[in-house]
C-alpha cells in the first residue's frame, strides 16, 4: 500500500511529490554526523611517509605508496 504525498508541486513539465514529514535539517545533520563518526582517518599524506618513486617509460614521475 503506497502512502499519499504530503505535498505536491506542479511545474510546466514536472510534478514533485513530497512524502517526508518532519525537520529535514535535523535528519540531514543526524545522517552526516553518523556517517562522519564512522569514517576512517584518511591516509597520512605527509612528506615523512612517502612511498617509492617510480620512473615511467615516458619520463613522468609517479609516487607509489
């Protein structure tokens, strides 16, 4: 059984149905807070921890970690 939209907007070539009820800002903040708290720390990209430098045939340098 499908829900009825809370709000419906019509444009010249579109219709937008809104099904969400509540404070969208709080929901977005909660989502990103949860996602960021579960994220791992990015790899240390400081110059102290450089990997090997590889020279390619066309003389371009590539840093390999």
